[in-house]
């Protein structure tokens, strides 16, 4: 009788002992299951690697600055026009 590879050894031992005729006289021996080892990933101690530049973000930033500059120029032009018209009256 072949056993599947992932049979819990503790359960198998208990079942094996319970199937014996002399199981009344035997004291059941509980075998503690092994704890799973947890390994920690080591972080690199050096400086963080520079990430790849995000072209989309850079283009968006440039567009925002262009819009701000254009708005500032329009405001200056409108102020100059209003001042010139006010001086004529």
C-alpha cells in the first residue's frame, strides 16, 4: 500500500497505533509537527537603484509649465492693453 507523498506523519502514526490489537495498553505518543521555516529576504544595503524615467510624467510636467507660462503672458498682455486704453481716455 503506497502512501501519498503529503501524508501527515502524526495522523498516520496515530492511525497505525489505533489499528493494533494491543492499542488499549499503549500510550499514544504525540509527535509534534515541524514548524515551517520562514526565511527573510535580505535587502540590498547600497543606495537605491535609480528608477527608469517616466516619459509620460515628464511630458505632463512640461505641459503644465507651458500652460502656466502662457497664462502669465496673457495676463501681462491684457494688463498692458488695459493700461494703454485707460491712459488714452
